[in-house]
């Protein structure tokens, strides 16, 4: 049977009445830019993440960008992050004229390895951007301790991790800023682009709010040069509806991950070392992606394609080997764990509506390919 990597139509069918009503309300109000729907969503996200402040932004990329702008990060500055992440994490650093400084990942969690951070800190280092990759929180205790010793800002890239937790603390709530994406394929996805910055500091919240609207407050009075980073009211309306379902969807993803674990164990692929399963280290992994390691990945890919089973490779080329970062002078072998992950990992369908039969088809297809 064909199995899609993601089925947003199934999600929409279950909440269609509420979504349609929310969108209609915005059209009837004709209030499309910021306004009450955005304020409502900001308050809901702040409460959900356990922080006092949340500011709606145009995308997850812009959330990262505006957080760095608020800290005056620019030419001559360095920002430490991981080379194994979506491009926006490092791309936003470069857009501001700062230098991305890469640190390799922990091979178990795929998150930045805190034990390697301190050796990369220089007098030019301004910030650390840990990424909570695939829905599992990075080791924030260690990262915050390092940042405290060196007086660095920590900007959490939680774009794949809204609702993920470590020691009862939600992703985004532990650093100085937490950044989220509401790209449609995320666990909490809108009907287009959208993002959020969450904070504990009132002054930072004020600055982010000004920056997202051309540095303006009140109208036509500009305190700084900002940009147009506003969250649309239509996106906020859709996300307000979806946020009410997020925890149930996360439970569904966790159940599907457990089912995959059981199916792969029963297949014999794990015992034979042909497949390595994801390991949960933090106490609430929300499985934005279910990632396995496959030594013979191309065999699995060919079989999945033939069976019309969806998959994805996140990310086939780590950032230090991307053409646009050639000026940083990195070469193959500089970040071996990131390179190994890029060559071995495979993302499988994990959306809440995935059925037991579909999960069984995914595992059976991979088993047939690798047996």
C-alpha cells in the first residue's frame, strides 16, 4: 500500500469545521495584520511554553533572525551552532554579517555536543544557537552553564520542537530566546509561513515587538531599523485552533514511534545491526521526525520508492560542506558525526493519523530491502 510521508489532508478533515469558522471570522473582520487573533495566539503559546512573553513572527527563519537582531549581532561577531540542521539556523547568522561557528553533534540525539562548545568560544563569540532537532531537546543545562560562564546569549532553535520537554521545562523556555516555526509540515503547522519568539525578559519582548514592525512604536516613530516580520492574523486564527489539539497529536506521534520501535525490533533488523533506532534522552520527545540510521540506506530508499512509501533525508549535506559556506574553509572530515548522520539517517512517516497497517508496510518494505 502507498504510505505518504505526511498526510495534512487527514488532519484537516478532523478539524475542518473549526478551521473554516476561524478563517471566516478573520475575513468578516477584515483585520489581517496583527490584531486580536495574533494577541490571542501569542498569549496561548506563552502559556503553553511556560514563559511570560511570546511575539508572533512571519516565519521560523525570521524568528531566528530577529532574535539575533535584538542582540545587535552583526559583522565581526561569531555565533556557535551545529552544522547538522536546516539551513536557516546558520543562514540567519550569515545574513547579519556574522560568522557561523560550527560544533559537531552528539551521535545519539543529533543535537549539538556541549562538550565541544567551549573550545570554539573566542572574544568575538556573542551567542549560542542550540537546535532541538527532530523534536528532542538539546542538553540545555550544560549549554546554559557554558553561556553563563562566558556571558553569551542563548537562542533556542525550537522550530521542530514545540511542546518538547526536558526535566519538565518546555523547549524555548530555557534560553534567552526560543524560536518556533509554524511551517505547514511542523507538529503545529499553519496554512503557510509563521513563527514565534518566546522570552522571559520584558525588555527583550519590547525590542522584538518593535523590530518585527520596522522598529516602530507608536506609528511612524522608529526607534531602530527593523523589518516586516509580522505574523498574519489568518495564520494566527488557524494556529489558535490547532494548538488545542497539539498535545493529543504529540501523543499520537509518540505512540507511532513506539510502534515503529516494536516492529523494527521484531523484524530482526535491529539485532543484526542493519537499522539503529532513535533514542529518547529528554523526557518528552515530540517526534517531529522519526529518524532511523541505515548502513545500506540506498537499498532502503530504492525499496521505499518502488513501494510508494514516503521518506525524507534530513539533511544530505551538512552545512559546513555547503557551497555558500565555502569561505569558512571547512573540509570533509571536520565534523565527522554530522557527516555520518547525513549519510545514514532516514525519516519515516510519523504523523498522528498513521495507521498500524501503514507502519507495518513501512517496516516490511525496509526489511525486504535489507534482509
